[in-house]
């Protein structure tokens, strides 16, 4: 099966996938390769198997499950959704510690894939390797908007984000002289 992404073509085999970037998108290839390599110690990203620079190809683990957008569309169970969001909060926290800003958390619908064992995040080709921009605030804003909380709890959200920023920097420097 072949899926056409905005920047690539993804060929799905029985137990891996091959993402081939469009010819002029070397920097997208490089970003995804760097992010997947940096994050390979975590099981919330597809494990990178191989990358071929001159063909702009990344071979990686096939992620199976249901996209978040389908769960959101079909579930009226707020508690269930909140449990999923809570796991994504943890993933965003780790991404912030690792200094990989995925962006796109304001539209997390197709990049979060859920099955009965794991939640995985795909598509890192637009990420920024930097520590200034944070995933968690962006995803928290999405969740607050999603539950229509944004207006009433804007100040709470801002304070919580400031608290998290301190936590993230504390974890980042943990163990370093
Ligand atoms: N590791 C993977 N496992 C399973 N399906 C994948 C994987 N990576 C991508 N896909 C599928 O291919 C589609 C396009 O991939 P994506 O990384 O979003 O491409 P692009 O960056 O070009 O938009 C995804 O929406 C998903 O359906
Ligand atoms: Mg992409």
C-alpha cells in the first residue's frame, strides 16, 4: 500500500515502511532522520531501521493502530480521551526535555496512532531541533480549546505552562555539572 504525504510517499510493507521524500526536501529528510535517531530509546516513535541519504529514504518500523482523529470523531467518552491526552502530555514533556519541537500539536489528528498497547507519534520531518520552542504548551492549548476551557482557564493555563517550563529546564540540567 502507498500513502501520499505532503512531503513524501510512504510505502507500507508487512512489517516496516519506507518513507521517500520528494527530491528537493533534503532538509525534511534530515530532520526526520535526526529526530528518529535521537528518540530511538523511546517506544513512542517508530524505530528507525535504516536511512539512505542519496535516495532520501527512511526505512522504519510500521506503526499499526487508529489515528487520533478517528477516536475523537467516534468517542463520546471524555474520560477515555482524557486518558489518551494524559499519555500525550508525557510524550510532549519528553520531547521538550530532548529539545525536539515537533510543531503541529495544534492539529495532532493524523500523527498520533493508538492501539491497545501503545500510543505512537509519527512524522517528524518538520520538527525543529531546539530547546526554545515547547511541545507541551502547544498541545495543552489544543486540549484546553478542545474541551472549551480556554476562555475560562486561560490564566490557569498560562501559570501551568510557566510551572512546566521550570520543570523541563530542571530535568534538562539534572545530573549535569
Ligand atoms: N511508520 C509508519 N507506520 C505506518 N504508517 C505510516 C508510518 N509513517 C507514515 N505512515 C503513513 O503515511 C502517511 C504519510 O506519512 P507522513 O509521515 O505524515 O508524510 P508527510 O510528512 O509527507 O506528510 C501517514 O498519515 C500514515 O498513514
Ligand atoms: Mg510531515
